[in-house]
């Protein structure tokens, strides 16, 4: 199964970035684009079942069905220093919201390494891969309805 077009284009972009500083700048730009989950979706304190396991930045994930048959993804990142988690949240929202749920459900968690690079620490990698897994699970739950 192929990835949603927006995600594939982003992965191609990150594959082409070989300079670590440029990759960091692009990721920081994505982190700046992060938008907190709106109150009509979730309010603090957030439900524990929405919390991303292994994420040191205390990230949370929600989804909402869309008219096109896809999902809109929402995120919260509780740590003010959670730049990587915010970047991943913005990337997942921008590339997967509205995409076919069947494609979202098939995405590999390894995209975290394609986006952040092979230098990702084990702890950060586990958290970012878990964010992808939560998005996958949201899509799988939606497909099971």
C-alpha cells in the first residue's frame, strides 16, 4: 500500500536533506506550526488513554471523522521543551489529516527515522514512533466502525 501523497512528498524532502543543520531548521519550522488541540476536542486533564506511550514530552493524540472519509488529527504536547514532539505532531496533522484511513493505518512507525534522521536517540525515537502508532491506531479504530 502506498503512503498518502502529502506524506510521501515530505518523506522525499527529508530524504534529500543531508545537512543536519538544515534538517534541524526544517523541523523547528514544523514545531512552530504546531497547534494545540482545541477545547471542543479535549480539555485538561487529558484522558490517560490518549497519552502517547514512551513520549518524554507527554504527547496526546485525538482524531475526528471528516466528511471525505478520512480523519482530522489533533495533538497536545505538555512539555514546553517538546520541540521534536511538536514537529512530529504538525507533520502528522499536515500530511495525514483527511488522507484515506486505510493508508494511514498502514504507515510504518519507522517514518520517524526518515524524518528526524538516523541520529535519533532511542528514547526520542520510541516516543516519536509511538506518536505514529497512535495515529495508526486511530485510523484502525475508525475503519472498524
